[in-house]
């Protein structure tokens, strides 16, 4: 609402209601007394769970004084009472208990939650549950209203998405045992096993390519509107600071902000990021629940949290439609590691699997609870993790790594900015339109002429074919190693790989003047490892 100099309401939706029953001002309060002025009946306040825990007597005294005369709203209830939140300590659990106490004084209590369970998979405070109709191990939250991601798409207030999932080759070393056997090394793909996600994401050969993808995506989005920007969420403050330093060194012209809770000016940085010309915000969990910056259209996930509610809140920073451009033209690009639980979240996001990550978490919980024989654990650690291939998925379709690479290469060649999944749809539609129906031959009264024979390829054409195949094979080799077209070091890597091929074949493309020499270069490219 808006007031004039005399304090009278002059503008606002509140004028639609009976003035005698209209809700008054709602102010942000931490511990200031009184929480609601005596001279403003019908007014209210908004606060945080942290403030509730720190100054519980202030809030409980107010609740007792106004018993039966206020509405208690517990927003983001899935985090109230969470025992696994490393940033909350005992605060989350204490906040849940205090909300229960305030509920005893409230006229009504409204719970708002992003998930049917708390972030630690326990029941929500004050919530009711009923047995699942088909699964006796599960419970269903009793709710009065529900809005899903699909509702946001249908109503035009949430964006569609494209998720770019980057795999990594992980090398896990187990140290020699007392029997004298040497160290053993196990190599596997991150997409098959995400149990060691933390050390994998801390290897710069994994997180730096993901950060580079975020920067490229932001620059693509800014071709549509200069105000678009991105967000990277890291595991801990030390990780966020490393990412920030890398961005400053690698992209000196990029406007980057760092907001971590240990910095006293973090809150101002978060507010400035919304309104000032910026490109990228790096943080841990500060730009999370309640942070509203609708120009964020790229979200980089460098955190190991895989709770469905947590991830939905995180990417939700980039899913909100901005009124600066038409809603149908807006998408959110998500850059993430390709681990099994992230695939589970993708299924959850696309509503292809309504149980999503919950099933996987329940299964793992059961496995942890099963008794087993005591064994001497081997000491092992992640030796290295290297980002390899990237695939793309959207609301409607999936693209494997080869498809994604091909379309991404075409996209860079023509300096396009659209998401690769959208470009694939355009390419497929164009291919269908270019297909012509096979003409039906007319009856002939004379013998048909002999079909023309295709002239055999000349030696020069055969050499050109082999050279083209060699170039394609080198590009595929670089991609498998995590070097993509457009990367800062792509040209040098391509030159080095080509030099290896030339050395193995004993000739270059320029002096491969026979089919045998060109074929030898092609075979050398295929042998690259």
C-alpha cells in the first residue's frame, strides 16, 4: 500500500477490501520491541527462523499477549526442524520446537513447504500424514492446496529449462594393505557412481569446465537481453572463493560478485546484484530461499546436496519469469555434474517419476540400517576426476553427448544463442520440411534408358574425404578429454593433437598427396588415447 504525507492510504490492492477488516502494515523484525505497535491494530511482522531461535523470549511473549488473535505463517517449513543442515547447527531443530509453541497461541497456523518432508526426510512440524495407498513404507502429506512446477509452466510464471549434465572420469586409489600388495586404482564414470561427489567436485579438472559452461551460457543469454545473469552455488565458502578467484583470472571482463556469510557486506552484495549491471553471483546458500532476482537465467550447481527440495529451491532462483521479455521466450539453463542423483532430480523435475530422489534416499537409508559383519575398511581416496562429455535435457527431450557436441559446434559456428535442445528441434523440423515425397513415375511407352553410372571418386576426392574424417576424429578425441570448441585452450589442444597424428603418420595434411598417406593419418587419429 501507499500513503500520503498525512498517513492516509492512497493506493494499493488493500483498498479492494473492507477497510475495517483490512490487514495493516507488515514490517521486518529481528528483536525490536514491540513487534507490532499498539497504535496499529491489524498490523503484523515478518522474521526469520534464526531470529526466532536467538530471541525466543521476544516472540513467545508477543504470542502469549496476542493469544487467539493472530495468524502464524511458517514459510519453507521443510527446513524448520532439519537436523542435517550443516549451516543451521541446532538452530533448525530449535526453530521447529518454537514454531510448535507459537502455534499453541495462534488462531490459525499456515504451513508453506517445498517438499512433503523436511530436508532431513523427517515429518514436517505440525503436519498430518496418511498411509500411502500402494506403498506401506511411505506416507502422504495431507495438504489443502498444492502448486507444482507444471502449474507454473501452465500459468506462465515459471520458465522451462535445459539441463547440461557433464560427466567425469574418476580415478579412485586404494592404498596397499598389510599383505604387501601394491595400491589398486579403480576408474569409473561419475554418471555410474556419485558416492564420492565431494572430492570429485573439488578437483579443478571437474569444476572448472562446469564454470566455463556457465560463463558461455550467460553470454548466450545476454545476446537476448543484456540484463540476464547467472548464479553458481558451491559446497562451502572455501569452494566459492576458489571459483570466484578462477573467474577473476580467467574472465577479467566478467562482472562477478561473491556473497558468503563470513563477509559482513554479503547482504548488501546480494541486494546490489539484483539492481546493478552484473553477470554472475557466486555463493554457497545465501542466494537461496526467498532470494528473488528474476534476471537470473543460468544456474550452476557445484554443490553436493541432492535433496529434491534443496535442488528445486536452488534452480528456482532461475525459473521465475521476468517481465522484461515475453515469458514464452525465456528458459533457465542449468549446468550440473552428471551423477545418478542429479539424473533422479531431472526425472523429478520433469515429473516422469513422481517419487524421484525419495526412492533412492529410502533405499540407501535401508542399506545403511542393515547389519553386517565387522570388517577392516581399506583406506582409499579420489586420485583425480576429469570432466569429459556433456549431454543436454529439457522439459521435452534428451540429447546424448554426441548430439549435444554436434549441435553445440553448429551453434558456435553461426554465433547462435538458443539452447541446444531448441536448436535440435529446429533442425529436425527443417529436415522434415526439406524432405520431398518420392514422385510416382508416369507410365512409359518406350524402353527406359540405362541409369547413369556414378563416376568413381578421383584420388584427390578420396584424399579430401580422409582428411575430413581425420579432422572429425581429432575433434571427437578432444571432446572426450573435456576440451570443447570455444574453450580458451581449444586451438592449442587441437594443434598438439594434430601434431601427434602427423608424427605417427609421417606426414601432414598438406603433404598427404596420396590415398595411402591420407589413410595413414586417419588411422593415426583413430589411435589417439
